[in-house]
């Protein structure tokens, strides 16, 4: 009886493999990839998103040049949190790490200070790389000096830095520059009359106004 049962059991087992193609698989051969084709694409996307988030972490000097209307660095940082959606991540003795909105970058040119640029590429702040450097947040409208390379004389212009447009120009070329230029008072008055809060670097920018509805 035992012999008969064994024979029947072996036959039953052989029937389980009927119809399957004969193969020459070896025990040492690798199994096929059990993952679907798009799994590694998903992992790559996650890595890219993580890298993007890290790119938005920018190290700045703790010292800040205070514009008119701000009495301390903490006051200005609070305003930047509200107006620019900046998150202050970690502060050290001379540096502070901040998370800026997507697309903001810190660019160090061949010469000059480091440029903090927004997602459209406009320079919103400047700072040096030394330990005693200060962060200077830039306003949208500025009275800028312009020098004629051939004559050496200087002029003034008012620029809308968000749009890259010149709004007003000096009519005088002079050897005096900056606040000593003969047209400085006139252009400053022109700018103040049209944009009375132009000295505040967190006003008139589109993102700042959207985050600070009045």
C-alpha cells in the first residue's frame, strides 16, 4: 500500500508541471527584476525634489544693513518672513541658514558681492563672503549713478529693477556723482512723490504686496 501511494503522489506532482516549456535554468542564474518599469523613475523624481529643496537653503550673514523704518535685525527678519515667505532654519555666530521660496538662488560672480536672486533672476539682496559681511536687501526703485566712459562725467537715473526699465534720467552730466550730483535732489523728489515708501526693500515688489495685503 505504501508503495502504491508513493507512485500516485509522484504522478500527481508531475501533472502539476504538464504543459510548461522545458528550460535550462541553472541554480546560480539571477531572478528577473520583480519591480515595475517605472519604479526607479519615481525614485529619481523624489531625489530631484529633495535636491531642489536643499538648493533653496541659503546661508546668509547674521548682520543686516537696516533700511529706514527697521530698528533691529530681528525686526527686518520678521518682515522678510511675512513678505518673502522666508523660513529661518538655523543660526550660528556669524551665519544664518534660511529657506527661500522655490527658484531663489545665491550667485557668486567673478567679482563683487554675492547676489541673492529671486525666481525671475532679479537681484533682491547683496552680501559679502567674509565673516563680518552684512546682508543688504535692495528696494525695487533706485536712483543709480551712470558714468560716461569717454568723458568721465556722471549722470543719474531711476530704475524699476523688477521690470528692468529706466523711469527717469538726469539731464545733466557732471563731475560730481552720487548725492553730490546736481540732479540728485530733483530725482529723489520725483521718486518720493510717486513711490513714497521706496526706501523700504519689502514694498512695491509683487510678491511682497501679495503677502502683505492692506
